[in-house]
């Protein structure tokens, strides 16, 4: 089921050359401003290998930068102007999928999905 949902979003974002994992990272950085890689991994509940690989691609493409923190060992991630622009290009495509899923599930089905996902994330973070 998760694979089908991922494929749906990846397919929608393909015209802007982005995958849903990249979009999600850009979205979080747009909201929080700067965050450490560890903090981002916690927010996204994403494994460190996938996160590192995706961050390298985003940095290579100029959509994010890594800046040093007060402690030289700590690095903070932030969105670049290009990253903001690419996020804005991708947002309508993502919103289209969201709207189609909401319509397909109906308002009560969508509310149930959100509730189950929230409970699942909470349970996973406790483990």
C-alpha cells in the first residue's frame, strides 16, 4: 500500500524532476528554516541512509545548503532560493494528488487515514 502511494506522488512530481522524499524534505525546511540532519530525520522518521542519500542529491542540485552550527561538528540544513523556487513549482502537483486522494477516500475516510497515520507515527516513535 505504501509503495502504491509513493508511486502516485512520485509520478505526479516527475514533471518537475522531484521525488516525494525530496519534496517532503524541502517542505519541512521551508517550514522550520534550519534544522540539523538528526532533527530532520526525527521529524520525518526516515532512516539515516535514505535521508543522507536524498540530502546529497538536494545539495548537489543547489536546493539546500549545509551550514556549520556553533559546535563545528554540528551542521544545519536550510533551503536555498532555488530550493524554494522548486518547491513552489512542485506544490501544485502535490496538492493535486492530495485532492484526488481526499476525494477518493471521502472526508470520513481521509480523517480516518490521518488518525491512523498519526497513531502509527506515535507508536513507532515509542519503539
